[in-house]
C-alpha cells in the first residue's frame, strides 16, 4: 500500500492538488482539519469556531487527529493521496505552543507514509478569513518548517514542491509517485 501525503502550510495549494488527483480517479483523503472547521462553523458560526479554537486548541487538534487516524485505518486501496497526514497536526500543536498529549503521540506512533510532498506557501497568500482560517503567511511558513522537521524525524521521505503553476506541481508530484 502506498500512502502519499500532500502537505505544507496554510494556502500552499494542497487541496487544489488533491482535487486533481481525485479528478484522475486516485483515492484521496480530504483535509480533515478543514472538514472539522466547516462542521464547527455550522454549529458555532465562524466567530464561535474561532473562539473555540483559540480557547481550546488541545480539544480542537485532538478532534482532527482522532478523525484523521480513524479515516486512515480504513484505507484499503493500494495507493492513496492524503491532504495532510497525522504528523501535520502534531506540527500544528507545536506551532500553537501546545504540549502534545502522550495519548495522541501513541495514536500516531505506528502511522507510516511512503512520501510527503511539502508544498511552498503561495506568494499570493490569502488568509481566507471568511472561512474561519486563522494562520498568517508567517505562521504558514513556520508551519511548513515544523512539518518538514516532524516528518523527517519520523523517518519519512519529504520532497520539496516549490511554487509553480498548479498543473506543473501536479506533474512534478506524479513523476515521483
């Protein structure tokens, strides 16, 4: 089974790349964090969701991580493309200066990916405040560094994907999988 992660900071084109893979009939796992944010927006409204995330970062990232692990447990396909992997969320804990709970470390300990494609934050960065996103461009770039570090420490191959037009990024990744 081949597990390929498309990763990077906020607004690095991950979801756009994953959509192209889905269009071409690859099995994909969407950005679980974004799905959780959308769910919280529905329940609490955008401002309520932002307050919840600000006041409860541990609960928020724990929700995402648990859902991600649950989705990944049920992967049966020979090859799957993931819009973020579990280690991305551990990097987010670090970005938010949160101690990673031992339970979550144990939860992800046996998670293995074949390759991580780490995308640069796009130069025309858009914070997308209307969607409830909260990372600045600086945070996004810092997150990218934390993501690289955490996947590398886990012994997972990381390939840098520089900023270039979407189709070129897609072709670049396909050549390496």
